[in-house]
C-alpha cells in the first residue's frame, strides 16, 4: 500500500508543480486605472489584450479580465486613454491592484504631418465624406456583453374607482391594487451574446444572462392578479368580448383568448420569466438594435452632430494622443436647431471619429394628447470605436443614459359584451379614472470583444435561442460571471441587496 502511495506521489508531484507555475489559467484579474497625478479613476480607458481583443474600464475606472478566455498568445496587457501614456503590464503582476498611468505631454509636431493646416470646418467635412469608407456596414458576428440598468419612480398613482357591476370589484379592491404597486424599483439585466447581422437585419444568441431585481415588489401584486383572475372567471362568460375604452379610443379583446392564454400570475407581474413570450431575449435584441441604430454615423440617428453638422458650432481643434496616433479634439455645441453638446475625438490620419461624448442641452421631445403625455428629458453617453482587421471601424464600447417622464390622466372603462345572450349585449362594466405620473432612467452599457465578417450563408444559418433562460439574482454575485470577461460592475450594482420581505 505504501509503495502504491509513493508511486501516486511521484505521478502527481510534477503535475502539481506545473499547475502552480501557471497560476493565471482559469483566473479572473480585477484592477482599477487611476491618474498618477490626481489619483482620480479614469473611465473608459482601453485595456488591450492582443491586437483585436480587450475590454474598457467602467465609469469608476474598474475592469476585469477572464484570463482563460484570452484567444491570443500574450503575457501582458496594455492600458491607453486619451492624453495618457500607454502602459504595458505583465499579467502575472496584476493582483487586484491599482494601475497608475501618466498624462502625456503632446508635441504638436509629432501629431501633424500633412493635416496641420486644416480648419475645424474642413476636418468636419472630411469626417462626413469618409463615413461610408470608415465605418463597417456589412454582415458580422460580434461577441459582446450588454448590461441594462433601469430605475423607475412613480410620483403619482391615483386609480379612482367610479363604477363596477361586479360586486367583488369595488373601491376597496382597486385601492388595494394601488397600494401594492411599487413606487420605486431598480432592475439590472446582463447578457453575454453573439450578435449577427448589420443595421438592417439582426440575430441574437444569448450565451448567458442574469437579472438582478427585487422579486418582493411583485409578491403582493401576484396575489392581486390571482384574485382578479378568479373573479374574472366567475363573472365573465368565455364567449364574450371586452371593449376597453379610454376617451375616444376603444379596443376589442375576446375573453376566450384571455382564458386560453392562462398566463402565470408571477410572469404577468414582472414580465420577465415567461419563456413563451421570450421577454428577456426580445428586450435584449430590441435594445441592442436600437443602440447600434443610434450610433452617430447612422443615417437618421438622433445624435446628428455629423450628419446635420450645420446645426452645430465646432470649436477650433485641440490635439491629443491615443495609442501613438494623433487625435483631433473638437468640442461642439448647438446652434438654434441643434440638440447636443459634447466632444469628438478624430483620428488625424483617416478622419474617423474614434470616440464621442455627448449630452442633450434641451428637452428632445414632448408629447401630450388627450390625457397621455411623454417627455424625453435626458440623452447622454459615450461611444468608442476601434478599427478591425478589415480596416473598418465598429463599436467597441457604448454607454448611454436616457431619462423620460410618462403621464396619463384620463378615464378607463372595461365593458363586457356578449352577442350570444338574449336581451342587451352589455353584461358588466368597470369604470376608473387614471391619474399617473412616472419617471424612468435607463442606462445601457455594451462592450464588444471581437467582430468578424461573415457571409450571407453564415448569417442565414446562425441560430437564435429565443427561449433562453436567464438567472435571477437577488443580490450581486461576483462568481456568476467567473471565467467570462465583462464590463466590471459599478459600486451600486456590487452593493445591491434586497430587503427580506416583511412577514
């Protein structure tokens, strides 16, 4: 027995030594990029791994890299940011540390060779003239990580009971519904995806997904929905139809179609778990599509600083360095018809905008008709673009924040009618007066890890997983994305915890 044990040790020892000599395998490193002089974190710095692989620091300067997911052979990473010296660091030397980078003194002679005499207006013209040449519009396969943060606040919620022919639906029940609807909520959704297509057509395959929110917000609502379903089944005939009327508008809904659907109450409450409806998948795909459609170089994009350059004032170009490339720094502000202010960072060699920071300076949209109102009050963010192997630029990173206000102040009537009964078709009626004001803030973050051109056949044969299951998390779990490179979560996400539901 002892002899066999010794043989076992002889076999295992060299394997153990080998494994201990390469500690970076299956490891995730985390670090923060900081300005050496000010000690301030540097957001959106590029962390490069190999020629076409990397990640971007979050707004707090943090980043993480799953080392076993690195496809290129490298033992170092390179940190770069506008106006800073590029730094190379050994992977083995990074152990949850702080990485300091120095501001770089800019020698104007090294920035310009042939373009030094261009005016700002000429630079803007060159940017627009080169949009189609610089930016990718062909079919691609893109691996990306997408995080959405939704914060909502209901300022006013009045469901004023007017009339009901069903005894169980009374003012007390309507008031109880009003009380249990959460006034404040925060929701996070994360997905690692393969995204196929271009701006005209898209397919999505979710590799892994998670949702972080408070299920307790829906607990009381679930019991309300179950109670309503029971009342509905007991009082409404299956062959009836409902006429839902609000002011001048009305809509017919067949009752049997509602009963046949037999939706689970918890799915109705949060709208997240119903795999039949593919809510998680569809919302990821829709939001990604909207984000890519709204990049500044797309025709019809809201951020029209280049496409509608006549609406903006551009300051004289300043200069900086990024990855040893000269960059024009051009600040813009609106004329009478412009909506945004911000900064363009433009490659001096090919006139590609490689970064844009923007923020609206006035309300973008306001709509009010027949008691329904909507205001688009906030629209700001940062987009970073990088050049691929094909010489074309594509999205490397997007952070976008929108802020909206919704309102409704109008009557609502739900009338049951049945054409198969004798006498009057009208069977039951519920009438309410709605007075609701709510605010929503949405933050979207996308980091693209790699992009490759694909053929029409490859796009056609790519598969979507529309019924993909996402994982519910009640608090931030640092191990959930272990082994995957993502956008490092900010302090708010890391500290998110839900309170236990009161007994």
